[in-house]
C-alpha cells in the first residue's frame, strides 16, 4: 500500500493560491477516505490510488480552498470514478454474479443487461444520483447537498431512474 506523500520544505509555499500547509492538511486528513471511496467504487486498488492522486491534483489547482472540503472531495472522487467508468464503456469492477442476491446465472445476466442499458441511458447528473443513492445508500437530502440541487429534483430523478430500470427489466430480450 502506498504511503501518503509528504511535502518537503523545498516545495513552494503555495500551489496556485492554495497554501501548501492547507493542501498538506487536507491530504493528511482526507486522503484515506478519498482512497477508500475510490477503491469501493472502482474495485481496484491501483485505480483508486490514481483517482486519489487526480482528486488532490485538481484540489491543488484551485485558486482557493473549497468552503466545504469534505463535500468537495466526496463529489470530486465520485465524479472521477464515474469518469473512469465512462471511459471503460460502462464495465463494472465487481462482477454482478458475485453480488449478493444474484446467485442464479440468469438473474445475474439480466441484472448486467439492465444495468448496462440503464447506464447508457442516464445523463451525468442521473449517473451521479444513482451512484450516491444505490452504491452509497445516501438519503435524498444528502445527495441534493452534495450535487447542489433541490431535494425534490433528486426525488424526481430517482423516480425516473427506477421506472426506467423496471421498464428495461420487463422488456423482452
């Protein structure tokens, strides 16, 4: 397992407006949680480290620290993982037939088919909402806060996502 990066005294005092001490403090405090979330979403330790790195590089490029660093990091790691999924053509890290409740190969195949079709139909906001709700189990209020949208908007979008998933599951193959 990689160890957190320590900043040396030779490095500049700031990185594009974010104080080195503030960046180091945020990294030390939050990098393990960012890594754990990325590993959970991606199912791969190497990719999780890459995403963790990318998230903190983006943070360092900011002109000033975010007002709500935990919310920013949570959103940034989720977005980075979704971006990786998109570049991987929607391939899932954990095979669905290994997930609980999908022991029957026919059910697992149907679940994979429905999820692939659903993922392809969703826009970026709906994908983020789906991950935050169905992977992380967050309530609508927290999802709304993380994404900066109204809770009722989250509820309506979840209703549409679920209805679309049901319709895809009922379509003949």
